[in-house]
C-alpha cells in the first residue's frame, strides 16, 4: 500500500535540485573561454568576440552588485556567496577575468562601491539582486538567437542558471 503524500510536500523543484542545476548546466555547456589552439579554424567572428566581451562585462557587473549587497548586508554573505561564485564562473566562461574572492573588505571593486544604493533591509536587497539576475537572463535568452553554436549554448546555459538564481533569491532559501 503506497504512503499518502506528506501534507508538507512542496510543489515545484527542491532547493538541492536547483543548486545542482546551475553548475551542472554550465559544465554541460562546455564553458570554454578561448578557442582550441589545435583547431586551425577561422576562429570567432568579430560579432562573436563582441558578444562574449559584452556577456563577460554583464557578468562582472552582476558580481559587483553581489559584492555591494554583501558589503552592505553582511548577514546575507553565506546565502549569496555560492550564487556570486557561479556568476564569477560565468564571467570567466565568457572570457572575463574577475577574481573569485569577494572584495567586500575596504578595497571593493569600483563598480561595487555604491553601497548606498543597496536597500536597507535583506528582503529588498535580495529583490534587487533577483531583478538584476532576471533582466540579464532575459537579455541573454534573446541574444542567443543571433550568435553561433557554442556561444549560443553557453548563453542559454548561463541564462538558465540566472533563472535558477532568481528563484533562489525570491522563493528558495539559498
């Protein structure tokens, strides 16, 4: 006789599933920042290089937002740290060179310095990060239609990871 479902059973994906999805999606996409030196192909087009550079800058800007929130709201550091590290990996996958260690000490990144712009409470700070993640994921989803194979797969994967981050920032408990 099967057991009836628990009255506390939640609908939707579980937190562990979502946490595993982001890094797994990036790994499956083959996050390579450069081209294979053994492949004598034509290499990336100028448009592809620009798209990669823009995606790297966007991810680095998002890292700066995470840094600003962590600096202003240190109680959220444990919750935001893993998400921030994912965004750092995304920047690197696109060819960015952002460091993985948070710069929340006295030497924050220049773009992360507007801590005054970070809301004064945790809920609003998380909502602001979720909005930034959502906007970037939506933009990447649209951009992937105009770029070639590998970059399109990478953009799709990172957009999916961004959607997971939005869920974790708004619904889940990262």
